[in-house]
């Protein structure tokens, strides 16, 4: 067995942690100048952690074809990288997408709905499903989403998330992911799919937003 316990452990980004990578080396659209606070996780760190997550999934699902179920829009870049890593491991899968909404601005509403879902029972019934998420914060979205998915009579259901937030004050999340890339401090983060008012999904790296970023009028960009 080449399996190591290590890759099953979520990488912890400390509370005051920033990436070792020099932020000045990062690429981002010029209109974001001043909006990015600190660099939390570099693209290179995401990439290598994605390889480890794919190895864990391959070990657990070898010989089966899990349904890789992407939650739009935030998980898209992570999903794409994860599938690429699974291909390199010769792990087969099928692809499905859903859109859940629970977030308004920078505060979780706790109300989860499946928006315009294209999920069909015949694509999910009796299948191993891996829900791919961008971030688990309070876990409210997941806790509401998982029962909606179980209605499709799945063979199994697990969650793979790029990030999970530490909530602090001994708070426990309403639901947890089996596979989690990074445990991050309780801060609002952006990039690699994660947005603030639909901006910043197009960043290669993961950043903490600055006050100027929070105050910026997204509608001023066309
Ligand atoms: P939860 O229901 O777990 O509190 O929140 C999950 C959803 O809230 C995520 O899928 C994501 O859309 C959004 N979210 C939570 N924390 C953050 C954050 O730090 N940054 C961004 N951009 N979105 C977040
Ligand atoms: Mg999400």
C-alpha cells in the first residue's frame, strides 16, 4: 500500500497564516488592485492538495464510477482541477451539476434551495455520489442539501470540499465533509471560484478581501 495517513488530513492554515508565496508574484486582473487583503493559499498549494484529495478518492472508489456532482458556481475551478487529477489516476466518473443558493452578500441566510436543478433520478439512483463544494462555513448549506440529494436513492453520498472554515467559540458545523482540502480561519475569502458579489471568482489564488474590496461597487465594472 502506498497510502499515507497524511493526505487524509486536512491542511490547516493557521489563524494569522498567510501563504509563503510573495503576493507580488501573483496574477490578477488590474481592476482588483487594492481589493485583495492577504494571500491565504497560492494556486500551487491548491494544486498539490487537489492531487492528494484525488488520490484519496481514487483509493476509496477504485473499480466504481462515482458521480462527481459540482455545486455551481463556486466549486467550478476546484471541480475542474479535481477531475483532471482523477483522470491522471485513471479514475472514471460521471459529471453532474447543481446550483444551490444560501448566501446573500457576506452573511449566510440559512435558507437553501436547489435552483433550476437539472438532476435526474436515472443519473443518480443507485450510484456513489461525491458532492464537490467550494467551502463549508457553518455547514448549513450542506445540512440542507444532503437530505435533498438522498431523495434520489443514492448508493452512497460523500462530500469533497476545497475549504472548511474554523468557526471558533467551540461552534460545530451543521455538517462536515469527508474530504476537505484546507481548514481556514474564520475570515471571508475570495478567489478560485469564491466570489464577493460575483467578483473575484476569476482569481488563481485564494485571498482575504480588503476593506476597499468590500466597499467597491461591483456594478461599476462592465
Ligand atoms: P454555509 O452554509 O456552510 O455557512 O455556507 C456555505 C456557502 O457560503 C458556500 O458554498 C459559499 O457559497 C458561501 N461562503 C461561506 N463562506 C464564504 C467565504 O469566506 N467566502 C465566499 N466567497 N463565500 C463563502
Ligand atoms: Mg457553495
